[in-house]
C-alpha cells in the first residue's frame, strides 16, 4: 500500500468510528486479526469478535468520539494519536450506567499486511477512564 492508500484507509476508519459503523470498521481487518485492548480485557482474535467488542463499546458509550491528532506511517506500521471521549449511558462490564463522561488520551498502533490490518494495539488509561465515569473509586493522595 502507498502512504496515500494508508491515509485514505485510516480516514475512512476515523469517519466510520465516529458514525459508530461497526461493519465499516471491521472491513479493513484480516479474518485472523488480533486486537489488544484494555476494554476487551486483553486480546481479541478474529474479525467477528472484534466487531462484537466495537458493538459493546458503542452500546456502553453511544456518544463516543475519537479525535485524531496525528497519523504516523512507517511502511506497514501505523500509529494514531488522539483522544477518546464518551458518556457511560449504556453500562459496561456488568456495571450499571453512571451517566458520567470520560476524556482520555490514546495511542493506537497497527500492523498491516496485504492492505489489511492484522494487528491493533490500543493503549490508553483504562483505570483513569473507570475513575472518570465513576465505575471505580480512587482515594486522593
């Protein structure tokens, strides 16, 4: 893939994410992809399972937004930096919805092969997210 092809792919993914279009999000994944994510509790294997994780996230945070700051491309490796925000109106992890919002920085790392994403690693402060939405209590220092 050319740099322009990769940029176009991630522009489509960014738009699909902010439309909460799970089918469009998994279109760029290989059938045997692996996604490593705190929200999923570790690794998720396969396109269908990743779509389930997206669906679950969007049910928990129906107003979720991804803000894309930088897209760094090095051959078939891609890194996206940005912010993730949303409001817990759907509940998640067997915790009732709190109605509280979160806003956290995130880093997404991808490996591509033959024009598809074969690996994605999502790096963000999941504990901070839980504290912000009120699902986890933190003691002040």
